[in-house]
């Protein structure tokens, strides 16, 4: 919170004046003299504002009050000087959608309703009667790799035997780099061949042959893993519906975006491309895992803040997605 460091108003934070004495910022209601600095404070913060600048521009507010207000905005991620967590990028999207859609929020506790929604989704035809011509394509399942045909999400894994080091090494080899004349590439595509996603692996106790339990960073250029912490309570970060999947799996994989890699070239869209990249990585890993006798389950909802200190991430790095993996259970 250095006085000369520029902070910016979070693009995902909406504010308005409820009356002359109350400022509403997101879900927070603020009163007092600081209300009088709006909307000027907001306009200046959108362009970048430091604490020293705020004290100078709004000198009619007592310095101790401004400093407390400044700290309050930073603590609540209203003023930011780093890229946002991915969840914050999509704030208010549901609200906008819900206000203009015939659909309502899905009751995920009602299995029948969920299945009906899933079936409606796979049967959808956005073109409908607007199509000029319909042509049936040929089907030949033999042209599809068995690994693609057999791949499916699994939440139960074989816990009786550990993953061999050979299989473990092969799994992550698809994320390693292949040297080229001018630059290195991997086995999956990435925007600009930049590969801004870092992979971290949590190995459970006695679940991978020859490896101690702990959190590792996978270094794709050298194809090696580096331990960064020992036993961590990763389970605590999972929401109730995913805790059993975590208990079953042998390893947990965490994908983290390094904004310093893609944003210098792609600016704001570097974040968007990183989200696409991580989806490609998960698909690549899931299909390759199938060839190795492994199963996977992608975890989209995780309270990463509860375990983030173990990863020792920099502000430029943001967690995007997780995956559980283990030996396929055969019944």
C-alpha cells in the first residue's frame, strides 16, 4: 500500500450513491465524509491513483480518514494493483443474464431437473428453421482414438496401488517442451506459443511410487518436479461435494496463470487466452491419462485462498483450475 504506488478501481466492482449520505460499493454500504468525494474519486481511480495523490486531490478529507478508507478499499479488492482472481472477472454476468433470459437458476439438488437441463442442452439447435440445408455426415467410430472414446470423468479411483514413476512421468511429459530452432513448443497449442500456465502437483502419501507426500512445481523445460512444501491440508480447500473425490485421488493438479508471460504481447486478452489454454491442457492430460490407465476429474470450484500460501505465488500469478487424478478403478 505504498503511498506512491498507483491503484485502480476494480472493473468488476459496481458503485452508486443510495442517497446523499450513503455510498454502496458492491455489497458494502459506506457512510461519512468520504461519500462526498464521489464520483470524482472513482473517475481518478479508473485512470490510476496513489494514496499520496488521493490525499492531495481530496485534501478537504482528514488524512487519517482518507488513509483508513484507502486501506478499506484495498482490503476489499475494490482498489487493485494486480490482475484480478478469475472469479472476479465474471461478477454480475449472471445478474445480467438472469434479467434477460427465460431460464431461471438451476436447482442442482434436484437430479431430475438437472438431467432434463443436460438433455435439453445436448439437443439444442441454435440455427433451427433458419438453416438453408441439412446434410447428414458419415459416422465411423473406428476413426476416433480409443482414448477419446473411453475418456470420462471419474470420482472414484483405485487406492490399492500407487501410480508408478514411469506412468507419473509419462503423464506430465505431454506438458513438457520440445526444443525447436528458434523457440520451444509443447504437445498442446498455446496462444503465441507462450505457455503462460504453471502446473503444480500435490502428491498424496504413498500414492506415487518413490515420491514423498507434498506440493511440487512441474518444470516443463527440464521435465522435473520441484518440491515447494511438504504436507498441506489441501482437502480444506474443496467444497463438500468434491471432498470425497479428493480423498479418492492419488494426485491433485493445480493450473496457475502467469500474467507476465502473455500480457506483454496480448494485453487484456492475455487473460482470456490463458483460460482457453488451461482448457486445452486439461483435455490433453485427460486423454493421455486414459492411455496410461488413469482417470481424471476436473475441479472447477475450489476455495484456493485457504491453501494459497503453500504455493508461494507472486501477485502476477492467479489460480485458474484444478484436476484430480488416480489409477482407473476397474470393477
